[in-house]
C-alpha cells in the first residue's frame, strides 16, 4: 500500500498525473491480491492532504475489477508499455474477467 503526505489537492493531482504508470501497477496488483486472498476490497493508497486536513483512501472493490483493468490497459496501450498490457490480460484471465 502506498502512503503519502501531500500539502493539498493540487499537489495530489500533480503527483497522480506524474506517477500514473506506477499507480496503475498498484491497482493491477491490488486486483490480483484481492483475488488471491479472496477479498471484496483492498486499500491501495492512503493520501493525506495536510493543508486541507483530508485523508483519502483509494480502494479497489471486487465489483470494479473489470473497470480498473480496462483503465489500466488503456493507459499502458497509450504509453506503449505493452509488457504491462500482457500482464493485465493475464490478471484478467486469472480472475475470470
């Protein structure tokens, strides 16, 4: 799980944009781990926004596995990271999607 402390929502948006590929890896791992451990939901990241006194928890729920993997494969296709596309398709097959 990723735990980060940022100053505000603008910084959080910038962080997620700049680390999009890394974040999608976490999401795909979360889908696979949820399946492996028979979990309905898995916490992927906790982001604290200090100036706004907000804590954001990002989870992957079982009913959203398909959407999560679709978004990840779309991202990796656009960035031409085809080895990640192969892995996502393997996870999709593993979890029965």
